[in-house]
């Protein structure tokens, strides 16, 4: 009984995680500029990989794998926002324009 | 803050001494060192530790809730056939002033619904945040100020 439950939960986690990874990829192609794309990459990407790491930990069922999966998730949460932030900052410094629908850019006002 | 670091250092020492580098042993070591530090709390004058520990956990819970919500919002936005975007960058006046607090706040902002930190001003008093829906920047600013920023101040001061 408990094996079936764990298998179901693992499958669910993998499916939902893969779904979020897919959404992140679709977002990268559909969103209009680098800043909005970073939203998709940093959030949906983190949650997608996090859920799949959790599924691995649950499936393996031993503590050392769980520790490593949790460490992987932790580092993902730590590094994904930093890379998104650095890419957005570098793009803005190089003068990459915001999408034309953008309503304001106070960073531009600050720099000038 | 020093109590957190001390507890963590003691936990790592505990793991090294017992020779079993597993997660539950680390957590057990952390609990043990926290208990030991609690026993000598009078001498260390760190009585606020327990309250701050609770606030730290509440910050963590808020973070996971916001992360799930933000991934969901991005999913809904991306899968919507007609994307309604009003993106923009707004300036957020910082109340926290220590480097690690600003870093933490910027990271949390990036992982929460619709916002992404882009840059911090030279004098470290303004954070520039890109929002996917910038039609009401004042509301977003209020959310950050009463949510994460307040919780960070409660947990680390």
C-alpha cells in the first residue's frame, strides 16, 4: 500500500515538475524582452527542477540521496535569482530596451 | 546572528566527531547545539534567539508559499493565448541597510510573483525592481515592505 502511494506521489511530482519546466521554456520563447523572460526562467525553472529533485529523493528513499537532493534544491534557489538578476542588470547596462508596452523605467531615470 | 553561526559551526563539528555525514545527523547536531546554547543563554545574553528562530521559520514558510504562487502565476501568464503585459522598472526605497539583508531581500523579490530585482543604487538605498505588471507599482511596493522586508528585519535584528 505505502509503496503504491509513494510511486503515485513520485509520478505526480515528476509530472508537475516537468510541466513547470515546460512552462519556463515556453515562456522563454513567448515573452517579448529579456527582462520578462527572466521571470519565466527564474521562477518556473526553479520550481520545476525543485519538484523533480524532490521526486528523486522520494523515489530513492534513503537519507543520503535526500540530503543531496535538498542541497541541490537549496543551491538552485540560491543561484537562479542571482543569475537572472545579473543577466537583467547586464542587459540594462548595455542599453537593451524594455519592451515597447513597458509603462515605466525608473532605473533609466536614475542613471540619467 | 552570531548564535545562528555558532549553532551551525557546532552542528558541523558534531557531524565530524560522530563521523556520519547524513542530513538527520546534521539536524540532530543543530538541535543539540541549540539546546546547549540555550542552557548558557544567560551568559551569552542571547535570550531573543527563540523568538527570532520562530520568525526565521515564518520567513521561510512565507518564502515557499510565495515561490509556489509565483511559479503558478508565470505559468498562467505564459499559457494565456493573449498575453496582457504592462512591464516596467520601479524604484523601491530600501529600509534594510546591511549587505546580506539587501542580498536576501533582492533574492526573495526575484523569486516572488511578478517581480525581479535588476540593480541596486550606488548608495544602497534604492532597489530597482522589474515587474511584469507595473500598472500599480505602489501596491507592489507596499506588499514588499509589509511582507518580506518586515520579516527580514524581525528575523535578523
